[in-house]
């Protein structure tokens, strides 16, 4: 998958931000199917298996890298579930003891961030994107432990 930009819904992801690819998926510093699929039910069995195998592999590595003790895997499947980018993707969040007083509060935070992202994409007033160089540096760090 040697391309300059990857499509992430309506967004373009520069290749330097991508730190893992398979034939069906790629992961970047913000995992998503390489084939744009809006809902989990629309994934083929091969895409589903590939997506979760990569999430499992990267989750283990991210947990170690961030010295965490657990992971939250989150999929928002459709707009009413808070999905702001219209295709299947997994948020992998390293977790540490005490990071939330009430463990389920993380879902409220995820939903709020998705709403902020959705507003930012529509309005784009206060949004400050990271530079390609900043994202490339983070991807370089992750490439060290993924391969």
C-alpha cells in the first residue's frame, strides 16, 4: 500500500502518519479499514478478522509503550452511536489504574471528543491540526515497536 495519502472518510491521511499496514487495514497515529465501510455489519468476514487481529496486536504494543495495564477498544457504529467519520474504525486507548474515578466515564469523554471533532470539521474555527511532521514523529516511535 505505498501511497502518498490514505482516505479516512472525507479526510486524507499522509503516509508518514501511518505506522502499520496490512492488505485490508492500516493504522495511523490518531486503525481503519483500507476499504471504506460505513458500518460493522458491512465488513466482510476477512475485513472483520483483519481489523481485530491488528487491533489486538497494536493494543498489546500500545499498552506496553504507554506503560498501561489495560485497554479500551471503542467502535462507534453509526451516527447515533457518535461516529463522526463515516466508516468503521477502532479507537485503542491505553488505560491505567485510577485514570477515571468511574470507569465508564471514558465513554462520555469519547462521545464528547467525537462531537467536538464533528463540530470542528464543520466549523473548523478553533481547530489546530498537528503538522505532518509532528504526526510522522509519533508514527516513527510506534513503528519501532510494531515491527
